C-alpha cells in the first residue's frame, strides 16, 4: 500500500518583499496542517539596514531565521507535534509584464543558458526574448491555433513548438523563420520532448497518441496508441539498466532512442511508461484523477501530478504501487521541473515550490497572488515562471535545494 501523506506548510503573503521594505510594514504568515484550522501570525518591519535588508520580527510561534532582500526563511514551532517546521521563500528579482501583456496568460516557457527565452500565451502568440531585460527579439508566426508547447533544442538556436492546429513546427531562433512543419496528429499537440541533440523529437496529443518524429525527413517514425484519451504531458529519461527489455525494434532514422523510457500523463488518470525505442508498454499506473504532468527525478524514480492535487512518487522497478502519494491541498498540479534529486512543482493556485524525495517543502517561490503557474523553467542560474496573470517572474536559483 502506498504511503499517503498530507503535509503541513508555512505560507507568507505573496508580496512580502515589497511590504516589508516599508517602515512598520506588515505581512501575514500562516501555518496550515491537513484538516486543521490555520494558525496566523504577522511579520513586521522595523526599518531597513544599510545594505537594504529589512529588520523583521514575528510572533505567535513564528520565527524569522534569516532574511535578505529577496529571501526570507521562516520557522514555526508546532507545539502539538513537537516539530519545528521551516521553509524559505524567494521573491522574484524581476517581473516581466510586457513580454506578453497582462490581458493574456503565459502558458509555456523555455530558457537557455545563453540568455534567450521562448514563451507562448493564451492568444496564440509565441515570442523569443532576452532573459536579462525581457526585450522581445522575434514574434514566431505561422501556427493556425493556440500554441501549447515551446522548447529549445540543445543548441539554443532552434525551437520546437506544438499547437492546437495539430502541427509541430521547427523554428530558427536567429531569424524567426519556420524551417519545418511536422504533420500527422488528429488533435491538439499538448506537450513535446527533444531527444538528445534533436534529430528525433516526441509529441503527445489530444488524439490519444504519442509520436516519434525524424526532424530531417519531417516524418513520423513510431506512433504509440495509449488508449487513454487525451495525453497532456510527457517526459523522457534514461532508466537504470534492466528496466527496459533488452531487444527492441528500431526504425530507420531513429537516433538516441535506445535505453530511454517515455512517460505519458493521461487524462483518464493513468501514468504510462513506454520504451522510446519501439514504443512497447513497460507499465501502466492508475492514479486518482487526470494526470497533468510527469518527470524523471533519477534513473529509478519518477514523479507525476494530478488534476486533483496529488503528487505520486514511483519507483519504475516496481510500479504496482507508488512509493508515496502526497495529497496537496493547494490545487491542480500543472508542471514539474526536476532539480537536484527533487522537483519544483507549480499549481493552479499560484504556488510554486521545491520538494525533496521525502516530500519536504524546502523552498517556495512567491509573487503570484492565486494566479496559476503553468510552467517553471531554469537556465541553471535563475528560475522562471509562466503565470496566468500574464507575467514571467525571474528568481535566483537557491544554492541549498
């Protein structure tokens, strides 16, 4: 039987970094336990130090352990359980409002270490922009419907996009021109993944299929019929040796598929694992609601998130029962970003937080005020979030997650 967990959590006001810059500024803080009333307290500023950091005190069992301009660590002494709960909260170093504008949601986002970003919005616009100042460099025009997925190839100068128009497009980030269009799906393309250097890519669709494509010939090499209705997300990883069959068929023009597993997040409440080479089913795990997203966190562990707010930790060596199931009271789980053997999780209520494999929340990203965070991405130095409020927020990556 899976270990089911309901987690206690500390929450702070979304704009704490701004209000605590004011003398006598106050921000609320709360401690919430599953199925228990919340306990509320207050953070109060008593002025600003010479280096711009507010002097902050708290009470009601809360303690400010450390604070900088954009990071505060708060603990709460839970007398009932004898446990001290602790969490760090990061505020954005900059918020880009003008990339897409505030009258539309930013639905997907990808960034490169070279300083470029690509994002798409709820009005079907896709833009390339610079991460240092948010300047828009290119508008990518050519899809005939909303764009749901955008990814950089490893080179950082080529982009893959998937749309409601049932097409994949490959773009030059330098010129903004479309170099290729991949046609074959019979429903909206909801997510994509790039294999190694990008000669092959994967797409998943509302038509219930996952497709492996050869970019050079613009042809579909393999189609996986998941039999699960809409597929909303996918991920590719290299599992531990022995997790996949030893002999699998391979199509001409397949490159880099050997030894890899494809995860499929399905609307019918199933997480499926397939051999990327040949498409053979490896496992089919039933979850409590529609699975929105999935990712590998190691060569044996995967995580998926559901529409009703559950997070599953699964060992792919034994998928009959999840290792752990966490019931998250926040909202639907919308995206997952693996990081240092843990994962960043974004939700429909505006939360974005980092958890380790024990489901301990170490860090929360603040800023959105109940606006869904659809995607979290990183360039290695900064984290970026795409939000329903039309903004992209940029955070310094914490060094201790």
